[in-house]
């Protein structure tokens, strides 16, 4: 594990955006096979390519030393990574020192029964749980392998442990579009915010993207027929735009990477489980941080590689669902960069 860090300069990109939010994919594996995220027969990375828990800790700590104040663990499914609680426990020292304001994760919820209380005891306050439907059969069809009841029990466990839960749902044309009001009532009824995500053209998942794509402008218009949606300036440092739903008193977020541009305020970078740094979710450019990690015990090379990468952070992305060629805009899967 990393020892005391030298004081390092903050990470500011060429467009004067400070990088304060790091998302780390701790594994490419998952116990689900969501249709928009993975193909059913995925080939996963060889174990030797993955960063060890110690390397993940060192990498995250290097970013914390550079001014990252929010760290999100994701995947694949972060809670299926063996030893994940060791990593969470060790990263929690940055919460205690005050360097990190938030340590959080995005999960499919399947392992929360087991881990919710421990997450809370390590200083995790809020988590995002991905859930697209409350219908058990549909849930199985979307996730291919998931069990809705296990996830719902996991959400119960998380709330019982005192974790604040936000639900993320991907809007899927003809699949859950008619269910969004009931998801909203359910989430808000339990004191959970809901964020709806527009499906993104990432990775070949063996399904037809154009068949999944549902513009959130349409979802919002439909919701506005039933609910009073008030725009708010509430921001979590993420790309979601939030409205307050008058009838439920809860918050509803929309993440619309395809129809909206949220790049101007982007404060984040992403690392894959092999130590590849992506400066933008929507661009291919990346930097390898595993080699500088593995070839030197000092963090100097690592910091130099991080600096060189952040200096290349692009101004924005240009997602398109390619209507002529019908192929994903980017070849990597969401489970690599973690969303
Ligand atoms: N396994 C965890 C989960 O499902 O929450 C964390 C990783 S998952 C890749 C992170 C988020 O990305 C989930 O909310 C998932 O629904 C979303 N996601 C995956 N593929 C997507 C896609 N093609 N378009 C939009 N969202 C996607
Ligand atoms: Fe797994 Fe999350 Fe991808 Fe679903 S969205 S397959 S739960 S990584």
C-alpha cells in the first residue's frame, strides 16, 4: 500500500476543468449479463492483466493526492471482485484523513445482503443501485441471469444499514418504458432518488441498439403528463439533470449523453480494472497506468503518466448511434469503463 504521498499539484485539464472525481472499474466480471451491457458469452480478461487490490489502492491514492475528492467503485459488478472489502476498508483511510469527501459505488445490488453493513462501517454513505424494472420476469429478461428478489432484499439491507440509495434505470424502448411511473412511485415512496439513463452505444452486445434506444425527451414528456416536474439546479457533479417531482416530493434525474452535451462541466476520469485511464467516456483515447505502476515502486512515473493523460482530456465527446452502419460508436463495453 502507498505510504505518505508528497504534496502533488491538482489535476487541471487544458479547458481549466479540475479533475476531482475518479471512477474505477475494479473488475470486468459480473454475475448478470444485462442485454445493453454485455453479450451472453463474454470473454473476460485474464487475471494477470487485472490490477491487484494493492495496485488499485495505490492508483486511487495517487489520484486522491492530486485532488480527487470523490471515488466511485464500479465494474462489471464491483461486489463480485474477491477481497473488495479489503480495498474499501483501506481506501476509507482517505475519508478519515479528510482528503476524500466521498467513497461510493455503483452496484447491481445482488451482493448487498452480504456487504451493506460492512460498506457503511467503512464510511460509505450513499450507493447507486441499477434496477430497470420491478417485474421479476422482465428483470430476468433484461439481466439474463439476475434475480429480482435478491436485488430487492439487497436494497432493503442497504437501507436498513443506513446507506442512502439512488436507483439508476436504463430506459429501454418497448421494455420498461411503460413502467417508469411505477418505478418512480416505488423509489420515491422509499426515499430513494431515481435517475433514468439513456442507452449508450458502447460495445457489441449482440442486440440491436436502435431497437433499445429510447430518447429521454420522450420519457420526460410522458412523465410530465402525470407529474409536475420542476427543474432544479441540484447537481452531484455528474451528468444528470434533476427535476423535483411535486407529487412524490422526490428527485428524478436524467442522463442523456446522446441528446445533450454535459461535457463543459466534466470533472471526471475513469480507470479500467487493467489500469487504463480514459479521459472521456465517449472517446477512444486512453493512457496506460499499469506499466508505470508495475515498473517503479515510486509514484513519480505514475504521476507523470497521469499528467500527460490529463493534458489530453478532450473538450467533449461525439456519441452517435450509427444509423447507416448499425454498429456501436465505441467498441469497448460499459463494463470496462464502468459507466
Ligand atoms: N454492475 C454495476 C451496475 O450494474 O450498477 C456497475 C457497472 S454498470 C456498467 C454501471 C451502469 O451502467 C449501470 O447503471 C448500467 O445500467 C449502465 N449501463 C451499462 N451499459 C449501458 C449502456 N449501453 N447504456 C447506458 N447505460 C449502461
Ligand atoms: Fe453487470 Fe452492471 Fe453490466 Fe448489468 S450493467 S451486466 S449488472 S456490469
